[in-house]
């Protein structure tokens, strides 16, 4: 897939109407204007965002970002004047970042809007500095496994999105051999499970079906993203049996051992090697699979991998009995495993850090009075990911510069989102101001997602999003009331379609 994502939303101007294309605007060729405090003429309404530390081409520099018509028109010297422009002065304690990209979000609308919805999820994203999400195909009803279901989901999202939204399609046993219509409708790739998904309407693939899906997806020029757990190695898994495990976290952890991830990841690597498909490992929990992933990448296999804030910041040893808000699949593992995951972050093996925001109602999350077998598996963390990971990274002496690509260009590349996660001339003006030293006490009842339950409740974090801009307009401001714009202005994104090989 090549080129910028197509955009569509109710009342939104088309990409053509907005003017420049990537070649004309220099996307991929960042530059900083040589203007040194000189006045710059502006013939249209414009905004200048000034910050002593702006994330440009992999480093922090003082800069003034000039925004016109929703795009970055120039990157100027810090004190360059722009005639007629609105000027936003970002305080010195904050840094200006590209809008974050989260390629792993379960919005659940339509069909399960009591769990989450586009309005609440995209507000949570904006408050967390995220300006682009890619929605997962399951937990909504219908699941996004047909072009018709995608159209229904887009109709739900269009009037409600406060940020930009793209969509993954689903690869399930029932639609194998018929993925082309979803691809042509603009999904960014296809998600599959190798073990039961937890919802009956989204079945998992066996190895033969996975290989068939990879062949089909490779021919389309798309990508496959995989929930990698081997069902044969899941012991008394509640997703497989529907049974209770009790309130002890250790029983749940033992039911989903690291070996199940390792086995499934080897299956994905073997399939990608044979088919040539671009493959992505979702929510890596087992750090002992990193050597196999490194080896596959060194071999030239088109493989990427993500992990999630909860795997990098929470450890099994600290999860109390009955605290089912910490349940997710694959599970949060021990302290030594977390240390190895951080090695994968630092050495570049891990390509992206994304939320896997998978909320439900409080009742579902606490089913069985905190029974880890009966409770819904999923962590709601869309709003606090950067703060949580930065807090842990800082404590380990890891600079912000090392983790930022994993929240921006990394997930953008995973999804094929050209122009997202960057501050470059011609790119959409998606920005966020992040107070790197600001304290943040997470209170579930104050978060923007729909149901007030999260594994991060009562955590003291360092770093807070102060403001977020989408297409050059402020959509969230922590220091004003109300904090959000009165109406949503997000756009729906469709992947550019590449002709089948």
C-alpha cells in the first residue's frame, strides 16, 4: 500500500480539495526553514505553535510550527514572526510531539456500545495525545469481516469521532478466500486469532487456515496482524472452556503460559516466510520470543511486533487476588519478563507500543466477583499509555527520545499510515503538548472512556498531555473548561488500495 490514507467523513473536505499531495509537500523529506526571526507572510488563516522543545526528525529542537489549512506549512526558527497568525506559546516545561498513533483499539461500536463507543474512545484518545487510532474488527456487532459490516461501522463513527479513525478487517474461517472486498473498501489489513477470541462471532484460524489467509493477503498487497497464542498449549483456558479459575492471578497466568505465545509466534514466522506476507505480532507479552523475532527480521521476513503499556509497567507479582481489572490475554507476566521486554524496546526489536484498549462494562470486568476465569479479558488504557510508559522508562534511565518513535512512526508504519506520527512540512497538523515532569494521578472515574475501570487506577505517573491539535485545530486542552471541542471533527481513514500482485 502506497500513498496517504484516503479520508472520508460527513462534511469533510476531500484530500483533493485540500490541495497538496505528499510529493508536492515534501512528506518524507523533513526540512526546517532557514528563516531566523524574519517575518513570514501568510495569505491564509494560520496558526503558529512555538516550543523550546519540538520533536523534529528524531530530536528535540526549538521551533515554530506553522499550520495552514490543517497541514504543517513550514517549520520555522523559534522566534520567526508570521503576519496575521494566531500564536500559541507552549510553556517551557512541555514538549511538542507529533500526535500519537494507536493501531490497536477496540471501540466496540456498533453493537456493544455499553462497553465503549466512538465518541468516548476518541475523547479518551485525544486526552492521551493520540490523534489517530485504528479500530479492531471484533467486539462490535457485526464484526468487521465483510465490506457491508465495515460500512455500518463507518456510519457509526463518522458523526462521533473526535480524532482520525482507520479500520482493520477481520480474517475468520467464514470469509477466507473472500477478503478482497474488504481490502478494496479500505481496511488497513486483516486481524486473526490463533486461539479463541472470547466472542463467538469472531472465530479463530487453525494453522492451515492461517497459511491460506497469508497467501491471500500477500496477493492483495495487504498485511496480517495476529493474536498469537497456541490453543493446544492453553491449560484449562477460560476462553476455551468457559470455566472459572478463582480469584488468584497465578492460576490465570498458568492457564496461558509463555510457551503458547512462543509456539504461535513460530507458526506466524513460518507462514510469513513461505507466503511473503507482511505479518505483525500483536500485544507481545512473552519476552522470551524476542530472539525468534530478531532472527526472523534478520532473515528478511516482513515481520513487525508490538507490545503494550501494561506489559511494560505492571508485573504479575503485584496483581492482587480478585483484581480482574488486570486480566488480559496474553497475560501480564513477571518482573524478569518485563525487564527483557524493555531490552526489546531499547534495542529496536519492538516496533510499536499501543494500548490494546479493550474495555467492557464494570459488571463484565468483575464477573464472578473477581474470578480471573469469568471476568472479561481486556485493559482500558487508551488515555494514559504515554504517561505510564514514560514513568517506567524514566525510572530506568531511558530517555523520552527512545520511546517516542514507538508511539508515533512505529504504529503508523505497522498500519501503513503515511504522514501520521510526524512533524514534517505537508503532513497533517496533528500535534500534542506533553508536560514531561507533570504529575498525574490516574482516577478511573475521571478518564474519558465509557466505563470507570482500569488497571491504572490510583497510579501516580509522571507526564501529562496538556493539549492536542487535530488538523491544526485544538481538540483537547487540559487547562480549559470544557476540555473538548463542542463537536467531533475527526476524519475516517481508508487505506490506499494497491492492485493485487
